[in-house]
């Protein structure tokens, strides 16, 4: 089968109907509406260091494959870090930027990167999209390509079809073991940690706050502005520039199906929102993204970022909740270590050798850490959730 491969400078070069026909059931971030919101709000594009150059592949029946792809001028907003590689390249006199990155910008969530039509041959589509990556490498004279937060199967396909190097890292994810309620979930915890969670939840109530879980269409204009303000305030507190623009938050209210994917946890005091999280849900998966507050209250972060969302996942029969990057404190609240996969290619042979050696050592360390952390979760040793 012959596939026609093309680079496009924005997701709007493809209709939402065509693009979303390739997207899986559980990932809101690779949908046309989310990627378009990033582009049209100028959260990515000129001046941001994230220039869209998506790869698409067509056969006689239409769109068969797509790869969200960006020309990067820096390594920020990726969450799988290669700053050390960039420093090593600089010391060796090798230009590391620009580079190519395939992921959803600023979104450390696992999911499909190689979007492909149902029933199509993944390996065939991968090889075609790899041709598009090679064209982008030549066009933009990039040093390397990085496919981040991919599925394990995609990583293997990229290794086989594009000669890419595998990388393993780690996050903390919650899996639903068929819990009937949050209380049943807590019953799987060891006694001391179960008491800690209950204490934290009581502590939130003692502050006199009301916590609500609201879906996108239920949010008022005041709620949306509060979520926007919380995001920018958190960026300021962490000393980092915000990635998202105010216009992105307007898109959350205006664009379907994007608004329907939004789940917000908001804490109100005296009727005013004082803290909250912006999250996204599709199919059987829930993804925590942005937290912020205007008033620091003990345990409120845990309630808004974890407990309310786990409770929602249980009530709705969702299978997975991802709460973002890093944070071993998540382990004590039932989010267990999970392997994260990516694939990388480096054009300069000298740098590639060094990176390959590093990746082998890093993978061994990650595996050791996964095994060690698995023994420190909150669950009873005989609980299925601890396995």
C-alpha cells in the first residue's frame, strides 16, 4: 500500500472529523479541538519555541495516520528532560536546537502519538510517519527527534520502523480495582495511612470551605476566571513563565467538544472560589492538570488534586486517573509508580552514542526505583491493588 505523507503547519489543515477519526476513546489531548485551542490561543506557534509541523499520511480512502509534531527551540514544557543532553552537545560543539518533539505541549499525559485509523497496520503507518519526521529533520535542520509519553507498543514500532532509542521514566497513576466507593478504596489501605487520609479530608471541612466537582458546561464565567487566575498564580509562585495564554481559557468555554472534556474541582469560601484544579476526562480516563489557590489551607491540595477526583473515578467506573508529573507524595494516596515510555533519535553519531549509553543506565535505575516504590504503597500487602 502506498501512503502519501505531508507536513502541515497547523492542525486546522485537517478537518476535525478526519483528525478525530484517528483518535482513541480515552485521550482528550490529541483531539483536534485541544490541539487547535493551543494553536489559536497562541500558546504554541511563533515566539513560543513550539512551532507546529504535524505529519499526516493518506491513502486512497483518506487520512490514515497523523503525528502531532513540533519544532522546538528549547526543552521547556516537556517533562521528560533532556537538558543534560543539550549541555553535552554544547560542550562538544554540536547544535542541539532546533529539535523535533512529538507530544501534546505542556501535557505530561500518556497516550497515543501515532494516531492511526482503526484496523490499519500500525507498523505501516509508523514507517510512513517516520518518512515525514525525516523530511522535517531535513527541512528544519534539527538535531534530534523525541516522541514523548507514547504507548509501549508505539515505542517498539518506532524502534523497529525508525531506529529510535527507547527511554523509560516514571509517573504515579491510579488504577481502578473495581472499587464500589471511596470508603471501600480506603479499606485497602494500611491502618495508619487510612487514618491519615480521613484526617486530611476532615481538616478540609474544618476550614469552612465547600468543595464542588463541576463539568465544563456547569462552570460560570467567574469559575473559569478563577481557574485561569489560579494557573497564572501557580506559575508565578514556581518562578516559571506560564505556557498557556488567557485566550486558551476562553477556548475551554467556547469550543466543543473541548468544554465537555473539562472537569474542575473548586473550593469555595464565603461563596468565592479560593482554590481549584482544572482536569480533563474522556472515555474511561481522567487526567489532572493545573492546580492553584488564592488562600493556602492545609490538606486542600490533596482534596482537590486527588481525593475528589479518585472519588469521581470510582463513582463513574473510570479505569485510570493520571495526576501529572513527579511527586512521590502521590504514592501514599494510592497512585502507584508506572513506567513511562518515549523514543528518541539523535542525528550526530557522537552524541547518539553518549545518549544511548545514558539511556541503558537510566532504564536500569528506573526499574530499580519502580520495584522499590512498589513496596511502599499504602495498600495492605495482600491487596490486589498492591500487586
